[in-house]
C-alpha cells in the first residue's frame, strides 16, 4: 500500500528499516499500553490514592523529561541505533520491575526506569524515521510510523485487563516484560543510521528554529488532555460504574491509527499548523463530553473522537518539527518537542490528580477542556499574522 513502485535508482517511499522500526515500536508499546487500564488499579491495590496515581505518572514523565535532552543529543552524535537499543532495554524491561514493586515507593523507582526507556527510544525513533522519508512526505511518513503504537493500543489494554483478571498482576508484568524483550530483539535488527552530528550543542541550534519552538508549544498543550485521558479515565469509569476501559482505549487507538496517515497527508498538502490546531480543538470538545458522560457506549464514542483529534494533532506537530530542521538536528528537535510534552503530562497528572481529589472527575475534565480550547484559540488568533503555533509551524 505504501511501498509504491519506483524507478531504478530512485529511493523507495518507505524502505525496509521503516517497517522493522514500526514492528519494534508495536511490541514495546504493547508491553507499555497493556498497563493503561491496570496500573491505576494496581496503585490502589498496594495502598495508593488517586493523588498517588498522579504522582506515579508524574515521576514517569519527570524522568522522561530529564532524559530526553540527553537522548536527542546522543541520537545526533552517536547515531540512532545505539539510543534505540538502550531505550528498548529499559522500556521493554520496565514491566518486570513492577512485579517487584509491592508499595508505592518501589513502584516510583520502577516507573523512573520505565520513563527513561520511553524517552530514549521514542526520541531516537522520531529521528530514525525522519531520516528515511522523502521531502514533502514528513506528515504522511511520521503519521504512518506513529500508527504502530496506536495499533498496539487497540489490543493491549483489553489483553492487559484479561490477563490481570485471569492470572493476577504478577503474571501480567512478567508476560509484558517478555513481549518487551521481543521488541529489543527486533530493534537489534535495525541498521545503524545518523551519527557525527551536533550533540549537545544541537539542542541550542534546534531551539532557534521557529518551527521547533511552535511545535513544542503545541505538543505541550497536547500533554494536558492526553494525561487526563490515559491516567484518570480508568478511575473515572470505576467511580461512575461504567465498567472496564479496555474497549474504550481500543476505540481511541483504532481511531488514531486510521486517522494519522490521512492527517499526515493533509498536513503535507494544506499545512501542519492548521491540522494540529484542528486536532487539538476536537480534543478540547471531547473533554467536555468526558466531564458528563454517563453511558458506556457514549464513552466509547468519545474515546474514538479523542483518538481522531490526537492523531491529527500528533501528525501535524511531528511533521512540522521534523521538516524544520536538518538531518543532524532531528534527534535534538524531537527531544525538545517531547520534553515539552512530558513536562505538561507530568505536571498535568500531578495537578489534575489533586484537583480530582479536591472536587470530582467532572470538574477535572471540564478544566482540561477549558485549558485545551484556550490554547487553540490563542494559536488560531495568530495564524493570520503567520506567528505562534499556527503560523510558525508553516514556515
């Protein structure tokens, strides 16, 4: 479908390492996303509170935040593969540490290692994929590459719920660690690409690019509703008696997987800033529905809309950041973009957890909607002047 015929000597749209990297991502994210509906329940099982759930995610995101600049610098200086492999080991092996975490304190340490692996792998992954893409196809290519994590999420939460209910948390964590180990083996099959770049100085140079700055702001804004959806949805559905969230996460992931390549092509043709803002606006409106949802099937529908919005926003933001820098700065650009995302996921999780403790989930999701829509309006107001999130992303 995507590896279209090409003339002799002409570069293929998507060569074989593109699909091997996607396979590694699918396995690693399956081992990670199966924890979405189960880990919040595990926190309460070992004596944690809703605020502890926020803290557990905050630590994960904080370590990822602190690791990303190093990950980007190393991906540009050493090459993409060494960072991918190191990240795969920590990311894929993280669930094994959860099996040893019998209290919140130990779980925080396990989450720190897991967050480090996520940052190392995903930062280098963005640069590795962008290296393989033809000019003018960054939106479609990165959107397609991101489908791997979305496809994994279609089945992973449902599988995680089933394994936990049938066999318990210990078996779940060991099984997910084994799947992560397969992801490590696939990562080892990738060729070495990209080295000898700017290293730590590339972070400063990438940050000077308007597209990187604006794309990072948009990605930071995306972090707030994303953490509200991923972290607190299982607790909200439990509080409202709406059942498990495996099907809900599957609806989200399926919608995101279907939308991202299409949204990427739209971003390539009509502008990545416009695509990103449209996706963020849909997310903000979806959060309004989550604030008052009382039906399981309505929740599934809202999850699908959230997936559409998130897929469009990701495709637009990723494309605009990567197309605004040279090959030697791609790791640094991805590091800056997703450092901003991790920052808002971390502080958003902590703040939203405290807000949910003090009020309820209706107030929390309404607040998320207000924050997201205000950000979209602010970005949209400056598109006409070719400044800010909308305008600078198009440069």
